[in-house]
């Protein structure tokens, strides 16, 4: 398989994994809260607790490298990551743990459809952070998308009282709303930070190395969550919560395991797309999938879909289309410019020869 086909295959695989995690993660997290779950730090832990799954592809990658190195008489290391990238992964992992808590807190008090639309605004923040951190250029289409997504989130913040779940106070709802906005901003900062870490790694990046980074990120984020669970008393409360879970005690643990697996798909797909493309492309893919999550939340949980949500969704979709059109146009202009430069080379050569 050629390098181009391999790169495309990796993009497709990461998009599929991301789609499953991005759409399924919030839904199964809300399933936990809707059926008697109350432990926010426990939900935060489940977002990254599935990281041991990554050992499976890492093990096969190690076997493949060992087979190749044995033929050349070289020793094979199980882990490829070097100290510089390791320290960056540790820092990002700790920050991710707190960002995951903010997101879990928001899902605990907001309908999935509302939280999803708020998270859609993170594309605007990703564009801004990418500009300053990894020098991603702004275009008129990017600016238009940023404005539309920001306005969409602002519209959603108006007249939200009718969307509030019956068992929650207005204060809980508004705090959940603001915390979800904070989660969107923080995650928008983390994606370009991962891309910057790749650029400054001072070692060749490969998909195996991306998996190692992902495992470290999730391990550190899980440690942050475990500390939070210990302080909040989750370990004492969980057995009783499992017994009182509306779907049954067995289903409590099934939901927990599925949540850990599905969320791992989200994080692995997001960080994989950063490697295959960029942090902005990863953010775009996440944002494109959000309307699907919103529709699924309305279908499965019968959440209300007021006119404010409809307007916010329309503005978000308009922003996505604007950004995509701009990227396609910029890519087309770049190809035309490169072709023009290539076509001009023989003429210059002939002039020089004359």
C-alpha cells in the first residue's frame, strides 16, 4: 500500500472512531445521569479509563518492529516516546483531566442537545488558538465561521429556562451552561497544544507514537479523576448508587464499561486526526458530528427542540459550510499556484539555456 493510500486509510479510520465516540459518548454519559447517577468525578474518570485498550495496537506494533529489527540485528524498544514529548503529554494529560470534569459537570445538568450546541462553538476557539499557537492562517471564510458559531452559542444562551430539566434549579442549569462553555474553550486550547507538542517533539512522528501519547494523556487524566473521586467520596457512594440504578445493578456496570470504551474512541480519533491533518481539521470533524449527536438526543431522550436551538443549529451549520468552502477554495488555489510554478520551470530552463 502506497504512503498516500495509507494516509487516507488512517484518516478514514480515525474519522470513524471519532464519529462513534463523539456521538455515543455524550449519549451514554447522559444515560448514566438520567437513571440515577450523580457522581461527576466518576463520569469524568470513565471518559479516559479505557486507555488500556491502546496496549493492544501498541503490542502488535512492537511485534512488527521487532520482526523488522531482528532482520537488521537491532534492539527494539516497546515505547518510542522521548522525554521532551513525554513531559508535554503529561502536562496535557493533567489539563485534560480537569477539562473532562468540566464537560461531565455540564452533561450532568444540561440536555445533551443543548450541551452539544454549546460545544459546537469550540471550533471558533480552535481557529483562534491555532492561529497563535501553530500559525494557522485566517481567511475571510474562517472569520465568518468563527462569528457564526459564536453567535450561535450566544443565541442558545437566551431564553433557556424552557429547556431546563424539571428536577434542576435555574442556578444549576446556568452553572452547567457556563461550565460547558468553559469546557469548550479549554478543549479548543488543548487540540492546538497537542499539535504544537508534535511539532516540537524533536523526534519523527508516527502513528505508533500518537498511540503512546494518547495512552499517557488518558492515564494522567484518569489519575486526576481518581484523586477527584477520592476527595468527593465516590468510592464509598458507588456501590449504593449501583444498587439503586434505575436500569438495574448489572446495567450500571455495563453502562460504565461501554462509556469507557466509547469515550476512548473519541479521544483516539481526535488525536489521530491531529497527526494525520491538523488540530483545526480535528476540531472541524468534531463540530460536524455535533448536529448528529443533537438529533440522536432528541430521538432517544425526547429532549425539547425550541426555536433557539433551531436557530443555533442553523448558524452552526452555516459556519461549518463557510469554513469548509473556504478550505476547499484555499486548497484549490494552492494547487493552481503549484501547477503554475511547475509549468513555468521548463520555460525558465529554456531561457537559461539560450
